[in-house]
C-alpha cells in the first residue's frame, strides 16, 4: 500500500508491506499517480517487508520516470529487505540514493 502526503513543495510517499508480483500492478498505478502530481518527492521504503524483481522494476520505472520528467525523486529509509534485494541484484549504485546501513 502506498500513502502520500504533501507539505509545501515536498511530497512524501511511503510504501508499506510487500512489493512483489502479487501487488505490482496496484502499486504501479498508485506510484504513477503520485509521480504525475509531485515535482519533488521522497519515497520512504522503511516499511517494505518483502521485495522481489517486480518490486525492483517498479523502483527502476520510478527513477526512469524521474529522468524523463526532470522530477526530483529520492528513495529514503531503505528497509533491510530493500537493501538486500538491491545488493543481490547489484543495483545500489544504479539508484544513486544514499543507503544508510544500521547494525542490528
């Protein structure tokens, strides 16, 4: 599920739960709606519990949309599941967003 809030010029969206093939279509529609409204957005990934290739493809699509529309999109608060998937696929540097690792 994606929630959206806007304060002044900063918009923030938060994805909660799984980003998998099972909900990719719904998340894609929600994400595209947010990307079409906001000029500068932070996408909070702290509550992503599971992510697969379909979920990573959604994040890639969002970043490509950013490049095409000159939108400011920053991925923030990466959950452990997101970091593990990005590392596994070699995508951490491709996304070019700061990933802060914390010891547990």
